[in-house]
C-alpha cells in the first residue's frame, strides 16, 4: 500500500526555491492593492471563472489581502496613531508573487498609473460636519455637534426671553390701559358728582324760593287772629282745668276788647254762647276746615255770613271757663279731628 510522503518544507533561500511562476518578470511588479467588494466576495454567477490556483504563493497572497481588508474594515481612522500591521513573508514567496493586475477580478479595478487616494487625516472625526461647521472653526464632529447644541439652546433661550418680554410688555400695556380707564372713570364720576351736586343745590334753592313765594302768597291770604298778644298755652298740654284732660287749642293772651280777625275767608257756621268756651264763633273755610274763636267778649258776625281774610269778627274777652282775657283758637279737620293750631298756622306761612 502506497503511503503519502510529507510535503517538503520550502527553503528560505531564494536561490534554491523555484515555485511555479505566473506571468513574466515584468508582470510581477508590485503595487498597492486596494481590496474591493468584487475581490472579497464570491464572483457573481455568470461571470468568467478562473481555475483555482493551488500553491503556497496563492495562500500567502490571500493572507495579505485578508489582513489589509481587516484593517480597512476595522476603522483606519482609529488606528492611525498605532503602528502599521507588519506582514512578513519569506523572500522566496515575495519574489514569486504574481502581478496585481493578473489576479482574477483585481486587474480590472485600475491601471498601474492609478494612484490610491490618500486617507484623510481624520476620516471619521469630521463625519457629519457641514460647511457651516467648518466655517465656524469646528475641528471635529463632536465639537460641531456641541456647538450646534449650544447655538440651539441659546436660540431657544433668546426666543423664550423674547416671548417673556413680549408678554411682560403686553401685561404692562394692559395694566396701563386699565389704569387710564380707571382714572378716566373716576374723573367722569367726580365730574358727574359735581354736576349732580350743583343740580341738587340748584333744585334746593329753587324749591326754597318756591316755598318762600308760596308762603308769602299764603301770608297774604292768611293772617293771625290778633296783632298784639302773648302765647300762654299750646296744643296738647295736660291739666285738670280742661275737660278733655289736655289743652285742645292755642291761647293768645290779649287785653279785653282787642279785635279778633278772620284768619282766612270763609262762612260763619255759628256765633253764640257755647258753655265753657263762652262766646264762640265757628268759621268754615272753603276746604272744610273749621276755626273756633272762643271766650270772646262780643261778636260782630252771624251764622251764614261770609267773611274775608282780616275781617273783624269779634273781640277778646274772658267768658266761659277762663282765668283771664285771651283768645282760645282751635282748628278741626273736615272729619272733626283736632289739629295743632301752631303747626297749621305755620303751614300757611304764619309764625305766631
């Protein structure tokens, strides 16, 4: 039974190792190989396939490509400050590596004259930065983001301050308008109050004047019963000397024989003796009010006679239940109710 012999180790001396060559010496010129999706992924179905090459040289080439791809995929930006990955291959292998353009799917990616673009100094730190960020002096994306956040915060704060200031100004304007309206209302109220007061005073003066004129006219149509007199008793005074228990009239003390005048025009209802009243004359006025003139010494009118204001109807005396000469005057309403003569005379413009 045949046994497999172990593979011979490749010597590291270039003059003793002769691996199979691919292409000419000129084709083996080395250049930087840039892995692409087409070179790393299986070829798309339907494309031309090249027969797989077996051997140590192809294995070493694939190793180098994998390392480069790993470095590129892992983020070149984060590895710039670190030493580059060192790839060591035996001299015998490096001398016999095929040209890059002869590799399947690689040669078509570029020409020998094409030069790879240099990596940016900071390929990822400037990711997401705008032209405005660069113009503002930002050096990386984090600084730009921070600047934008601060700018946005300042803008929002400025907007909030403007809104608050506008609201404050609006409130101040509203308060000022309300104060002005209040002052105007108060001023209008004061003006109206002064006007009302003036009108009230004018009305009061007019009323007083009218009352004065009315009393003057009444005084002309009404007169006191005697001219010279003294008030000795008033209406409502209590005492046993009066049969009703209180005084029902107004007493004008005057010497016997003093003329008694008709207080107002009217008709004589009766004239004669009346017991405790002595000689009495009853005068009925046009409104039905009766005036009683009592304790006369003599009478000059008779029943049914019409008299006018100031006409003499009798004389003061001391007849009836009296203690001295005087005129006892009583006033009775149309229904017979006793009225205070003092107040009634005053209502007619007279002041006894």
